[in-house]
C-alpha cells in the first residue's frame, strides 16, 4: 500500500510540477493522526483538508448478526473519529488565519440506511452530522466546511477509458470531474457557500 501511495504521489508531482509528500496514517488512531500532522505542519499552513477515509467493505453484505463488534467499531472510527481527529489538527491554524476549507466525503449511505451495511451507514451518518456541526461553528470564522455525497461508483478518468467503454454508456463517475467539484467548493465565494452537495452520474440508472 505504501509503495502504491508513493508512486501516486510521484505521478502527481510530475504532472503538476509540484512538491508532493505521501504520509501513511491510521485515521482511527489518535497518535498516528497527531504524528502525521506534526510532519504536515512542519511544511506550512494547511489550507484544505479533504477527509476521504473509509473502512473497506465486502462486496457481499453480511447479516447484521454476523458483524463483529470490533469490525463495527473500526468502521465508525475510520469514518468519523478519524475525521474528528484530523479536523482538530487543522482548525486552530485555520481559525488563526481566518480562512480554510474542510471537505468531508460521504456516500449514499450518509443519507439512507442500507440493509447489510450498518457499519458503513452509521459511520457516514455520523460524518455528515460532524460536518454540519463544524459548519455551524466555524463558517462564521471564515472556514468553509462542506459534505460531499458521492452517490455512485467512481471509475477511471475519461482520459484513460477505452473507446469500447465509452460506447457502452459508462455509468461510473469520472474522478477528474469529482476533483473539479471539490476545487470549486474550495474556491467558492463566502457569500454563497455550499454546505452539502450530492454527486451522481447522469447515466446512472439506480
């Protein structure tokens, strides 16, 4: 995983001609988060925090009675407790400077419970609540907090898709387009900040 992360960071650095650093972090562990941000803060002010962590889930939904407590707690910790820890690391500096952006990535499970996916839904519901609480408290101080619902499956960028996939009518979401939406949220005028946005493909049929 760390090798893949480093390669991804190198790719971004080459394309954007910028310095990119990959730091491995366990979002469910307060010490890991604190130590990671010590390195981040040594580089300078954090202007944008995008929290996109989620505990991997099986493609086959388990029965509720088969879900282990430690698995349920880990999912909550990654989805929400990690967002809490990371937000506490960046908010003091943002408040001091009177600016900053925090974007939380949710999913369709943030809005509706899904049979067999209580681990994911409970964590994402709580993340949405955290986003709303922080928006109410910190937006008057100049910090934009928004919750982004990714309602669909993210595919490969259109630039990498094969022509056969395009003619088939791809229902997946383009990550480049999603990234552009995140950037637009960061650049929004504070007189009309978005607090929540729902993204889905126009080709999606469910």
